[in-house]
């Protein structure tokens, strides 16, 4: 249960070393953890309207089945009598039931997969609110069990198809959204009811009509032809349990409804009622391109109400720090030991942020650790550096330095730079994490306890004396994980490093001793990414178990669980004000979570592939996300709108970063290029009038070519990470690929 | 069932399929009899599970930021779905997928591996270069590539297509028939800056001398290849020097198959190889410590082995001669009394059956004569220089050597290195000789040496000094002819002050037509004196030249050559001989084991790893 402690002594030492961080504010947070988590489930399985009678009957039949299977024949009789169910109805059910039973007998694998699902939910009950509501998968699936005549499915579907193709253009685009979810549900229904031949015929006939961005899903779908397979497939279970969300204008919806009622096409209507959620809006129907830009995710678009919550995207007020006014750097270094001695003017940056941003959260909305002296020194250094910052723009592009990992035969999987660009960390597939010093300053360990005892603690250079000069080296290797390291993140104060791995743990490493301090267990499945809060102390992780978790470094259990993604959480990022967390997922959505209450406050759809990179703009207003389809999407967090699409990359985008002032967005990809985009222009050109804000229907200008400021090739090195130094020099990192 | 088979066919278009026959076979192999229907169902399920595992594994690939799905990815997916993993397919290399001739069967070749051999293997690959990070400025202000990303130091540098093509063309041209093409190829090999990766391959080709010892022409071409490689200023030969030296030594010393036929002019080849040897040594000797002594030992061993044919002895003599007068003094001179008896016997046998051997003997005789002549001249010179040069009295050879080296032009720059290779070797000897236990060797005084040599050669030695006060025309042509040829016009004022002050004077002089590259020139120069001296032995009366009894003989020389080139200057003090290796002499054959194996880690790579990169960037 407890955290992994490879070196318990070190852990203790560490705790003693930083008591002031640990004590403040945590109790406040951990108090409301549980409630926040549980209330966060955005998915409700209860149908909105539907046919309650049908549903009841269906449940009854499921119960009957259950009783029968357990040989409780008397109860079966009683129930049947009371419910007034005919023998024939139940009989048709029985065949289904036996089919399922046979499947259980045959496919041992299906069972094991199934049990895995339930194990997951048992092991992490908080993380699986959806599954918790449906303990028995067969009950979930039984929704499919009593539908109409299999051979007629093609007729139903093509009937609807003919109708949609015949309506006016403006409605056709909207109603065409129905094709994909209907197609999938009907296919699954056929498969579930053991109509394998019909299912295959149905698939062959209509799969070609679907939008190309659903290809990956269709590929999975077409391999699935047996009921037993269905039970083990989590993606499709998700498809079943979550309701596919469509935005359709009232006019189009009326048209559809009228048609279905006229034709008595109950089959289609039932599916719409049960498995789809149609978000009806008043106003102009959307155009095809508008629809296409927003669709593509596993569960359709986001319900509008989800994105209505207020998001405090503003930045927190900078703490006031007395900056010694000295122009010469060497003088500053003299002052480092006692920064407060010299009372002088306040720095301009500090005074600028004095005015409270109306969009900013309250300063103490999330308890943040107090600044240590060393943090204040670092802030001062930061301010000094930023005065020397190069102002970037379309006419003034950054220089790029490429850090190439050579001989990384074991596979480079993750990279991170410290904010001051002094350290570089790489995660590798051979379970190691390596840290390099990027400055001439070598990496040194703290001396051993015995040696530390003999040091005079009062001396001025005690911080220098505690370091063991013998251990100085350019790089250090951290061993501890037992699987590939998929994410690394430095703490802002450069004292810690986080790494997340396939072994299901996140580890916290000390960069003083270069040992592991804590192993955070909880995900139980591969942890794909982790990221430190910009203020330290908190961090977020996301993994294969489809949830993201918020942790504090001194708690071995998560403080918050962000559950709602329908597939793996592939990347996680903290908002600059530390009040929100953004996650990208294989379900092709980006979600924004409130750290305070673990609520999902934004669901951003539009990506057509798994999302592998996220970046907040420095002002906190915008979010950029990159996916396997090679597109970068830009989002306005306040309005929850997509405001830009940057096309150009030809492979997965693994790295995104805004320049320090936010004028330029850099993207790095597997296609061995770094591209620079004019983010200012992209943000400025957005029409953010009230109408678009309320409807969420935006006309995206197709201006990727205009926004692209530069494209830079590496020789044969995929770009894994990007980082802007404090002076706006762009650092890129990746492993040379010799093939 | 028929509908099912129809479905299977349709399915096959979408996915790879495990046929039910395979399922049945597998079941049979574990002793289970399956009905057709069960096999079909199982086959379909297996396919589905495989697809599922593949789909799940792709996420591991994506997160590892790779494009290529690996076996490890699939195993991870299997492990997470509680399925046994597949072992034994983790190798990085592609597995060859091969068809079986009989029947339509395809399989992955899976050779048996002898684990014992693998475990006890001593050649543990050191190829795993360390993971490192290197930084370079790719784009400055968003414009243009500043510098190319550079080559990657890998343990085994893979050859690019272009390099491979170059290698083939060059070797073909050099070993081919067309002399013009050969010339072009050699010239390129000498000046191309991008062929470092090919060096081991060329060295390997050159080590093929052992297999073409019957073909003088090929041997010649290979030696030329050595010369070009050695002269290429962009190549770092490193430990390959050893291999090159061993190939060259082979040509000098071995009784080549080609020398069986007296019509074959293998003498020229030996002369050329000897010059080449000294050149390699002079320009690259510092790369391998102890090389000089190893070479001397090899030469000495051949010389002192009476069983060896005379052509081998000849090779040893010219080799010593090429290495410099110090080498002659230390190896040839002490051996001369013992060797003389044998040689004399050969030369005195006038029987017809001995005619060929006798002719060979004359060759050796000539070579020795030339060598000792130079020895005497140089020794005399060094002594006079020492006596006159610095009053700061380091005694004997040391001063002489130093003085000599300082005054002598030493090495000429690479383009014409063969002209005076032996010059300056004294310094090396000096360094190596310090604390060298391999032979108790005490320098013999010049007059004593002259006396002894005179007792062997008589007037044929004397005539070389007496008949020609060092006027160029009078000097008999010898292998050092290029050297002496140079001084011709200046020789009117051959005093030492001049020499000291104007070593460069000779540099501007006419140089007799340079023939360093061609094997013909050493032939004409070295074989002729051999013949002529053997004749002159009988012609000149013995007592015509008075023996100098005391004091340094008043020989005077002009030092030919040119000012020391920059490159050579840099090398002057580089050679440091570690205490010489134990006396066990290595025959050149011993090098065979040290030949470069293609693909083995070589030294330069190591050097790179430790130093030549930096992460530091002025940010």
C-alpha cells in the first residue's frame, strides 16, 4: 500500500530536509479529495429520455437469465408470473443466453480479459466510476439482445442513408453525423446476437461510407466478429457505455424525427434514443467543414454544457520580490548569499503583475508552497535573464540548438529540460533515466552522512562543502524502474526529477543525492506521462488506466483522480497557474480538469488521432495540442473553442512549446522537423464575438501556410522535446536514428 | 461449413490468417485430435487474439516514440493481458524469412546457438558506445543550416552507398590493368579527405600481399596503395600502421614466390618497399610505440639466419639502410663479421650451378657496401658537426645526433618523402636506445669502424671516398643518389659553415628527376652499384688508400634536402619509445593476427568518445 521505498533512509532524510513545504496547505487539499473525485464522473449511463418500458422489460429479462443460469427455477417462475412475461419472449432470450454460455466455455481468453476488466475496477474503484455502475458486462451488452430482424438491418440503414442523401444540403451535412455511430452500434448488435454472417455483410456494405478519420476504429471493428471478442474489448465497451454526442440544429433534428416516425423505423430510433446523445441547438445548421473540424473523437463531440463552466485561466499574481538593482552580473553573484540586504527598486515585472487579472483564480484557490530563499533567488535570476530576452516574431525567429542523443540504442523515450536550461534528462526504454549537465558545472552528489557530520555547519560555503567533488561528472544514471520510462519532468527548483514508467509507478528522484526518494503507485498500468506543477510540490500523471492523477510529493496516494477519458491518458500538462490540468488521450479528446474539485471543465474534440503533446501559452489563455495525425490544434480555454488548426507535419507531434512571450509556437515531430508557427497571428485572427462564443460554431480559416514561419530539418533525428530558454533560444532534443 | 470457408476467404483479404490446418497440426503435435469445426473456430479466435495483441502493442511503440513495432512491444502487450510472452525473438536484426523449396512453406530461420561457445567467447564486443548528448547550433536566427549535423561516432561505422562504391572503384582501378586509371586512383587515395571510414578496408586489401606473392605487379600496386594512404594528410592511421608495416615488411623480407624466377625483378620491389617502410616510420612511427625496435629486430633476425635465401638478406640490408645509418651501425655493422664469411663463400664459388646464387650474393654485397658507405659518411659528418658545432660538450653520438638533427633538413614534406628517409633517425634511436636492454651495444669509433669495413671491402670501399672528393660526378650512383645528386652544384664550397647556415640552399637546387613514386628508379640506382662494386673489387688494388689513423677523417659533406616542413617539425619529438619489448623477436608473420578485422572497434572511435564533444553552449 505504501509508496515504494528503495532507499527508506533517503526518504526520511528528504522529508527532514524540506519540512516547510510539506506542512503548508496539504491538509486543506487532502480533506476534500474523495468527494471531489467521486463527483467528478462526467459520464452517466442513465438515458435521457428513451423508452422506459422497453428498458424495464429488458432488465427483467436480464434478471431472469441470471436466475436461470444459477438454477433458481422457482424464482424464475415467480418472476415470470409477476412480470407477465410470455414464455416465447423468454425463449428467444434463452438462445442468446446459451450462446453466451458457450462462448464462455470456448474462449478462455475472453474470460481472462473480462476478469481483467473487473480486476481493474476492483483494484482502482475510484478510477472506474463507469464500470462500477455496471458490474456485469453481460447486462450492458444485453441492451443489444432483443433487436429486430438481422437481415433487415441493411434495409434500415440504407433507408436512412437514402433519406439523408435526399435532404437539403444544409441538413445533409448535419445528419450525416449519424452514420458512424449508427453503423457501429448496428454492427455490434449483429455481432452480439451471433449474426456473424449478417454482421460481416453489413460491415462490407457500409464501412466504405464512413469518414476517413474513423479508419482506425473501423479497423478494430472489422476484426471483431464474435460475441466473446466483444466482451474483452474495452474500446468497444466504452463505445457502448458512453453515449455518442452529436450536435444537430433543431431544424435538422425535426426533419430526422419526422422521417423516422413516418417510416416507423423503430430500429434506428431506438438506437438513437439509447446510444446517442443529440445536443440540439437553435440556429443555422453547421457546414460540413465545421462539423469535420470538431468531430473525430471516440465519443463524438463534447456536450455544450460541459464546456460552460468558468475557467480561471489568468495567471497568479507574482510574488513581490525585492530585486537588488545592480546591472553587473558579478555583483549579483556576490549578493546571492544575502539577497534581501540591499533594498532597492522593485523589478518592473513584479510591479506589472500587481494588478489582479479578472480571469485569474484566487491566489490561494489551490494552496501553493511558500517560496524558499533559493526560489526567490531563482526568480531574480529569471527576471534578469528575461530582460535579455530576445523579442521573437515573424521577422525575428529564434535560433535553434539541437541536443542529439547519440548511441541511444536502448531507445530514447522522453526528454525534459529544466526551466533555466541547465539540466537535461532523458528517459530510456531500458528503464534508466539519465541526467546531463548542459553547463560546464558538473553534477555532484551530496556527501555521505558520515562525511556530512564532520562538516562545519556554520561556514559560509556549507552548501559547497556538502558536495562530494569525487562524484563530479557530466551525467548521472538513475536506476530503479522496471520498464521503459515514458515521461520525465524536472521540478521547478531543480531539486527533483519525476519519471513515469511502464512498470506502473511514478518515481521521484533527488538531484542532490541522485537516488530515488519515492515510488508513487496507483496507476497499476503503464504511466504514459507525468508533469510537475509550475510551482512544484504537485504533479500530475496519466496512464493506460484512463485516468490522470494529481499527487503531492509528500503523499503516497493521489490527491485527485481525474476520470472520464475513454481511453489511455497519453499526456498531461499543468496550467501555468497550477489550478488546472490538461490531459490528452487516445480517445482523441483533450480535457481540462479543475485541480480544486477534480471536475472536468473542458472537453475539446477535433483531433483525429491520439494526442501526444500539449502546451499552454505562457499567458494561460490558450492551449495547443498535437496528435498522431500531424496536426496541431489551438484552443481558447476561456471559451472552450477550437481557434486554429496547424497542418504541415507528416507524422506524430511529440513536442510543442510556446516561446517565453507566446509569440511563437514550436512543434517537433517524428518527421524529423521542427516547425515554427505564428501563434500571435493565429490567436488574433479568431472571431470571438458573442455568437460564436455561445454556439461554439467557428469558421476556422485554413491558413496553416501563412502561419508557418519556418520549417527546420534535422538529419535523421525525430524531435522528442522542445524548450525555450529564458532568453528565447529554442532547444530541441531527440535521438539520432541511424536507420 | 461451406459458407464458413467462404467467409474465411473473405477474411483473408483483410488480415493475415492462421489456417485451420496449422491449428490442427499444432494440436496433433501436442496429442489432441481436433474436428474440422473446432479447428476453424480456434483458428479464427487465434487470429482475433493476435490482432488484438498487435493493436495493443502499437501503443507501446507510439510511446517509445518509434516507428517500428518491436517484438518487445508485442511482449508487453501480451504481458499486460496476462498472456505468456514469446521469448527468443528480441534480436535487433531482421530475422530472415525463407521459403522451403519443397512445398509452400515459409519459415523464420532459427539457427541453433551453442551457448557454451557463446558464454566462453573471449571476443566480447566492445561495440556498445556510450549514450551521449551532443549539441550543435542548427539554425541561427531561424535561417539556414550553420553546420551539418556531423557524422555520428558509432562503434561500427556503417558504410554509405557512396563510400562503398568508391571503395570498389578504387580497388578495381588500382589492381586493374589500366596504368592511367591506377594513377588517378592513387592520386585520389592520396588526397581524399572523406575516406576515413574505408581505411580498415584498404588496410585489409593491402594485407592481401601474402596471397599475391607470385605476382610482382600486384605487389607493386599494393605497395603504391600503402604509399597513397600514408601520404593522405586526412587519414589518421592509428594502429593500422602496424598492419601496413607488416605488409611492407613482407615485401622486403620474404622469399617471394616471384623471386624463384631470376628474370623477375623482385629486387626493385624490395628496394621500393624498404623506402616505403622508412617513410611510414618517419611519418607515422609515433602512432605505435616500440615500432622501430620491432622492425630492427625483425631485420636482424633475418640477417642472422643463414638458412634464409640471399634475397631475404638483401631485403634486410636495404631495409636497415632505409631506416638510417644508425640502424646500419647498430644492426648491420655488428653482424657483418659473421655474415661476411657466408657471403664470401658464396661469392668465391665459381661453379656453374652456383651462378645464380652468386649473382644474388653480389646483390647483397652491393647493398651492404652502399649501406656502410653511408654509415661512414654520416658518422663522420655527425662527429665533425659535434666537434665544431657546440662547445657545450655532450659527448659522442648524442651531441652528434642532436647537432645533426638540428642542422639536417630532416624530413621533406609528404609529397617527396622517399628521398631522404633515413635522415634524423638518430633522434629516434637515441630515445629508444636509452635504457634499451636488447643488446649491449657500444659505439665504435669511426676510424676503427673504417678499418674493419676496409678489411671486408678493400678498395671498393675506399674508392667511394678517395676517388671523388665529394664532387657529384665522382660519386658512384647509389641508392642515396637522390640525396647526393642534389648537392652537385653546391659542392664547390663544401665546408661545414656553409652547410650549417644554408641548409635551404640545396632546396632550391635542381633535383634530379624525381622518381620516388616509381619502383623503377630505386632499381636502377640500387642494382647498378651492386654490380659495379662487385666488379671493382677486383679492379682496384688494395693498398691505394692510406688508412687514416687518428682524428676524425676530414670528410666533408653537403647536407642535401630541404628545410623541415611544418608537419615534420611537429613530429620531431613525438616518438617516444617505451622500453623495448622483450627480446623475443616477432617474425612479420605474427602481425597476421593483428590484422584489422573489418568492423572491429578501432582506436579513433574511443578517442572520440572521451573528448571531442561538448555539451556546453553559451546560452
